[in-house]
């Protein structure tokens, strides 16, 4: 039983460092932070590279963070459709007010793996409780 718990904990710890290793690899590929900052396109160039309907994360110059769907794009601004509960709010974003914009990537594999690990942990705890009451 203890071996099973140790295996579960080890597997959960193995998942977490892989994310930080991926981030470290990405920073090594891009070179120094100063070089990466000088090559990074501005918000307008970033928006032009994305297609309407793309899910994006935006950081405003006032550090407000938004997540939504890219709408109509014009020379001075773009529309961001933000979904809140039952309604969708369309907000016009000026390029001058935007600090950064990045595609919001859904993780189709990571999220189910996390859910599976949580369920497995609960099952192990329940089995442990049942076995401890027997003997």
C-alpha cells in the first residue's frame, strides 16, 4: 500500500517538472532575454498573424489580463469578444493600450492527465482507508 502511494506521488511530481523543463528549453532556444525582447513583434503585428476567431490572451499596458476571441481587425484597433457567463461582450482594443497578445492554447492532453491523476489519488486513498479498517 505504501509502495502504491509512493508511486502515485512520484508520478505526480514527474508531471510538474516537465512543464518547467519545456519553459527552460524555450528560453534557451530564444537566446538571451534582451535578444528575445528586441525581436518580439508589437501587438499589431501579433494580431495580423492570427486569424479571426482565434482564442487569445491579452495583457494591457495597465497590467489588466483578458482572454477572449479575436474579432474584427482594423488599422488602429481590433475587437475582442469576451465570454462572461451567458453573454458575450465585444470590446474594442486599441493597439496602443495592448502590452502583449498571445494565442491561448488549449491543452487537450495535459488537462485530462491531471484529472486522471486526481481520480487515481482519490481511489488510492479510499482503498487505503478500506484496507486499514480491515486489518
